[in-house]
């Protein structure tokens, strides 16, 4: 460890630096995973999933725009109330 790191100045050396980097990466991965879970639970990723499906299974056909997609999604939820939690 360098003299500056030993007295609390500067950046840690060697194993401490590696551990700090791993901790930052782990925290970043955890934050990204949490964002994905929240987006999935809130349904905000549904339009992106629809677009991926549409591109694979209906090439050449224009997809719904976001407003039309959400109107259709809400109309379907109203038609099938058992398909949602609340």
C-alpha cells in the first residue's frame, strides 16, 4: 500500500483496489437488475416486448404506435379482469 493510502489519502492499492472495483461492479449490476424487475412489474417494458415480437412474427406489417398499443392493452385488461392482480 502506498504511503498516501496508508494515512487515508489517495486510492487503495492492490487487493483493496480490486475489491473496491468488484464492489462497484456488483452494486451496478444489482441496480440494473432492480431497474429491470421494477420495469417488468410496472409493465413499462410491455411495448418494447410487443415490438420485438411484432418484428419477428409480422415482418412487413406496421406495428401499433405506443398510444394505440396501450389503448388495446387496457381494453383487453377490461375485457378479462381475471388476468390482472388488482
